[in-house]
C-alpha cells in the first residue's frame, strides 16, 4: 500500500544527490540563515571547530561551468544550518568533469576573479572560511590552486598544488612551491594539499613542522588509507573534499565523518585541544588523570598501536596544562627524544 507523503528510498537518494535532501530544493546557496534560533547552538569547547566539506558525486558529467557552480552552491546550502567555521570544496570544483573543450589556460582566472568573488559572497553571508579550489593564473603561469577566503569573503591566501600530474603539466599547469603555506585563522593553523600531493610525504611533513593543525584535501580521488597515514603520522586532522566522497579524519587516523548516498556532504565538530601520546610508560599516569579530572578529560586507547589520545571536554581545562602537570610528552616529543638518544648512542 502506498503511504501518502512518504518519499521512497530511491527518490530520497536522488534528491540528496541533487542537494535537496529533506528540506526541498535549495536556492542559489548564498542566502544567509539569519532566522536560525540562537538555541540551535550549544556551548563550545575551548578549541572546538566545525568543519564541513562536500563531494562532487552525481554532479558530473556536466557540460556547463555555470551549471556546475550553481549545483555546487545548492549542495553547500545544506551546510549552513550547522554554522560551520570553514567549508572545503573539491579540487577544481567548477571545471572537473565538465566538458567545456577549453584548456586550463582558458578556464583559469586571476585571484580574486569572478568565481572567487562569488564564493566569497557565500563566505561573507554565512560568516565562515571557504577553501575554494580552482585553476588560477599568475605572472603568466597556470596553477591548480586552492584559494582561502576568510569570514568576510576576502582572499586570505592561495596555495598552488605542489605536485601536478604529468597530464596536467602537459596541459600547461605549473608545479607550486615545495614549501606549502600555513595560514593562521581565528580557530587555528591550517594548510592544504591537493589530490596528487598525497603521494609525497615531504609536503605534509612541512605543514606539520610549520604548525598546521588541520589539513584540507581538495581532490578528485578519495585518498583512502593514504590520508589515514598522513593524519596519524603528523597528528593533525584532515578534511577531504573529493570527486567521490568527503571525509573528516581524526589525528589518530580514524574517520570522524564521511559522506555517502544519503548525504553528499559532511559537517563535524573537531577538538583541537587534543594530543596523541605513546602508551608506555604514560599509561601508568592515566588513572591519576582520571581521578582528578573525571569526565572533563577523555582518554582513548588504541591497544595494538600503543597510542592514546587525550582531549579536554571542559572549556576551563587546556590539554597542554594536563600534559605538563602529569609530565606526559606528546607522541611527537616521545619519538624525538628516542631519536636523539639513538643518535647519541651511535656517536
């Protein structure tokens, strides 16, 4: 028997892919949500950040750049209710899988160009940062880039893909600088790597050394275990936005959130007041930490890996203070100390 008003699973997935989901067809994606009730927000942790990204699944193939931009903005509309601090879009989101017949040089724009300004309107209207990946041109060269827009919609930085593919270079795209930039936002330090960059560890390590706490990964391929490895080896969060899926990955390498057929976007809170530590001998101090702080500090153990994460769940408690109080080195400090001892032993 057909039940009136009930949407079938097949139709729901089709609507979700189009960007409508449960709330009906979206508008241009630029409307600020000024009518959202204040009670929709809950108190934040000290360094809680709401990150968001979308995938391009079911938005390709396409024949019009303008239509791709419109459909992307429709999908971005689904993120607004969560008040994200930052939104990441996929690699060259406006031109990937769009049959234009044009070269990268014809599709690239100077920064800030018309598209960057258009996405900047979304950032300004909704008070969030946006990672806007497009083809750019500068001083006669074409780059596969990611433009960082701040909460006012202004350009805050530009990253050029460090390692373009041979096919890209054959089409006129240039490699970016070997040392990727790290940007200071109002919630923490962030960096970007794009698609093929996933295969070079040095760029990711450079971001870690420069203090990056979140790395955004606009791409066309999902990345999978490659991203998992980068996350735990560098102890930073990774937010991916790709042609296939979108993910938020914890500093431990675990998935926090991922997109799928029912929702082609992700939004999740992440806690930057969190540290990865080696389990031994630090595990001997965990009982004392729990005795003093109880539920205000969360300790999670990964037994096979000999890791633990320690994070503050209380706005009044900084995890750095807890680590110092109990003499706990971070995983990075633990490995560095052991490395120094080994070098000294070798003479």
